[in-house]
């Protein structure tokens, strides 16, 4: 699939897809004889994954490292315990960062829910005061 079709399907701009290719996040599987980027379903899945991960406060370099670690783990046959342990350790660092971010977001959501309840309460009191004086 060519980049225009992919952009429409995934909901990304051509510029973003090209940039992610240039920085090594999502490199198309093939190029046509004319040099056009050609994407497979796996490439599209990768674009969707990066699109999902991008707003989560990871730098492009961190995303590239995370994706490389995930790819390496997928390909790891387990025949070199040292390599497997190193990959698992890198994955653990990302897992810790993600878990910490999840906890921070939960705290933010709780704060927003508390604020929302308070605003509803105040709005209800204001309506009662208006109806009592009106």
C-alpha cells in the first residue's frame, strides 16, 4: 500500500509518516522501483501502535528503543540467556515508567472527578438560590 492510502487509513499526515520513517520508528517494508514507500499490514499495525504511544510522553528516541526491544523480544529464541535477560531488563525499565505514568494519570483523574463533583454541587446550590429568590 502506498503512503497516501496508509495515511488515510491510519489517520496520520503524510508528513508524520515520512518523519517517522526518517527517524527509524516505522520504516516501510519496501520501496517501489520509483522509490515510493510501500507499506504492508504489519507496517500499518506498527504505525497504529506508534500513533497510540506517541501522546504518552515518550520521546521519539525512547519510542524507537521501546519498539526495538519489543521486536528483539519477539525474535528472541531464548538460546542466549544473557541476551534474553538484557532484553527483559530493558523491558522492565519501560514497564516501570509506564506503571508510574498510569498511577500519575489515575491521580489526575481522581482530582478531576473530585473537582467535577464540587462544581456540580455548587451549580445545584446556585440553581436553588436562584429559584428561592425568583
